[in-house]
């Protein structure tokens, strides 16, 4: 039997432009706050220029509702001053 390599997918959707990006990462990294922050940071670098407000909608998966991700979002808004407001909504599942 052949060993298969697992991949995880992260997707980001911009409702204003209807643009979607997908990021793949290998089984070594798994889904974690690190991979979510890395993918989000790359997406924002590529697609968000001179935006005042950032709205993010997540499900309540433990990799998304954690202090590391919230700290990154606070850094974007308060210290880096990329956005005037950062709003995060967690959907009920």
C-alpha cells in the first residue's frame, strides 16, 4: 500500500471583491493558530491596502478561538495600525 501525504486547506474570502484564496499546508504543520495566522497575514499583505476596517468570521474551532490569534489581531489594529477597527465574529456551530 502506498503512503499518502495529507494536506490541510485554508481559505479566505473577500465579500467586497468576491475574491477567494486557498492555501495548502502539509501534514507536518496540521491546522493550528500558527498556520491560520500565517495564511491570514499572507492574504492581508496581498489584498488589503488602505482598508479602514477588517471583519473576520470564524467558526468556533479551537485553532481559531485562541489567545495567539487574538493577540495577532490586536497587534494589527493597535500597534501596527493597519486598521481602525478589527471585528471578529465567531459563528455558532
